[in-house]
């Protein structure tokens, strides 16, 4: 009857107890596993936190190191930029000195060429290739050489300025990039885990753009610094060269200018001496011409003084020769007339000879007149030569030497 009363769908009490034990055992097992997971999670979180902090600390240190490295190179670039800017400014002043020196050479060259041109107007024997002309030609050659040298040096200076500016540009571009990089790294160094507005960047880990190695980064700035140093050293050497060239060329110009001036002074003195001697010779010739003219006049007068009596005596003789017949008698009158004509003729001859002896002349009146013509020719020749000397003195002393007084050679 009891068996009939038991429901088949119901569990036995022992099953109930077993089920409870199983639930308890399963719960305790799950709880234990959960506790293990929690413990492992806390351990993992702690480990990750420590690792993350360590990594972030290392990154912060590297950022700081990088910032110091950028600051170092930025300071190096700043120093080199300041140096190259200074050298370029100084070189620009040297360029102006070269330009002024080059400009100052033009006037002395024009003066030398004008002097040579003026001296072509010399005439006669004074058109000579003398020391003045030699020194003027040398001066023109020296000035043309100096102009060519200064021109080449000016071109070299312009090229050096261009290279300096190129180095300056590279330094400025490098500094600009360094400033941007330092600004970015300063920003990165300021970021913390609590900084607001920080976000995930999905593509941050992708290497995009032209990344370079640290060695290439250092080499890039090193090359810019070395180029700047090289151009700075080249500028220093060029400045020394320019100083030497300007000093030497000014000395050469002054020396040659003085040589020309000395040659002019000597030549003017020489021409003046020659002119004075010619004037002395001319005075002597003029005196001699006057003496010779007086001599010829005296000869002519002495002969003329005897012509009257001679003509009278000869006329009387001719008239008496026409007496007729026996009246044509060689009487005392005829004898006296014959003696008078002979005496006058002899006196004229003696007068000529006496005049020649007194004046130390070798010839008679005809020779005196010939000598007078020669003296007159000599007079003309001397007067012409004196005019030649006067023309030469005007060219050298007035045109050339006064023009050369305006030449001023300075140091630049």
C-alpha cells in the first residue's frame, strides 16, 4: 500500500542531499577558480602597471635626452649662424672697399692715358721716347693690371658671399626644423596620463614619411656646421688676401705715380736747361748778325766813299782823251789824273783788306754776306727749336703735371 502511495516524479531524500552537496562543491570550486583569476588579474594588473610606468619613465628620459640633444645642436647651429652672419657682414664691407679701390683706379689711368695722348703733340726732336713716356706706359700697365686684379678679387668676394649665404640658409633651415622638433618634444614631455584631451591615434605606430636614422640626423647637422666653418675660414683667408692686395696695390700705384712725377720734373728741368742754352745761342747769333751787318755796312760805305773820286778822275781822263790833235798832250794834269785813279783803286783794296783783318773775317764782302745768310738761317733754326721746347714745356709742365696734381691715391 505504501508503494502505491509514492509518486514516481519525486526524488529520493538521498538524491536531494547529494544534489545539495554537489551544488556546494561546485560553488566552492567555482569560487576558488574565480579567486585564482582575480588574484592573477591583480598580479597581472600590478605587473603591467609597473611595466607601463617603467616604460613610460624610460620614454620620458629618452624624450628629455632627445630634447637636450636638440638643444645642443640648436646652440651649435645658432653659434655657427651668428659667426657666418658676422663674417658675411664684414665681407660686405671688404667688398665695398674693393669697389671703392677699383673706382679710384679709373682716374689715374685716364690721367696717364691723357698724358700719353698730350705728349704725342710734341714736335721735332722733342718727340722722343724718353723716360717720362717709359714711366707713363709702365704706370698705365700697372693700373690696368691692378684693375684686373681687383676685378677678379671682387668676383671672388661675391662668390664667397654667395657661399656664405648658402651656408647661412642651410643653418637657418636646420634651426627651423630643430625649433619645430624641440617644440613637439617639449609638448610630448609635458603630457601625462592625466592630461586632458589625449586620445588614441590609430595610425600612430605606422612609419610614414622619410624617417632617417639618428646617425643620419647627426650627420646632417654636422655637415651644415662643417660647411659653415669651412666658409667662415675661407672668408677669413679672403679678408687677409683682400687686405694684402689693397695695401700692395696702393703702394704700387703711389710708387709708380711718384716715379712718373720725378721723371716729369727731371724732363722739365732738362728741357728748360736746353731752352736756356738755345736762347743763349740765339743771343750770340743775333749779336753776331748785328756785327756782321755792321761789318758789311762799313765795307759798303768804305767802297762807296771811294767811288765818287774814282768816277770824277775817270770822267776827267775820258774827257781829256777827246782833246784834238796836238792838244792830246801827256801833261802834268794827265799824269796827276792817272796817279789819282791808281791811288784810289789801291786805297779801296787796302780798305777792304784792313776791314777783314780787324774783324777776323777770312773772306771779302761776298763771304761776309754769305755768312750773314748762314747766321740768319741759324737764327731761324734756333727760334724754331726754342718754340719746340716751349711747346714741350707747355705739354709737360702745364697740361700733364698740373693735371696729375689732382691724382690722389688712398688706402681702402
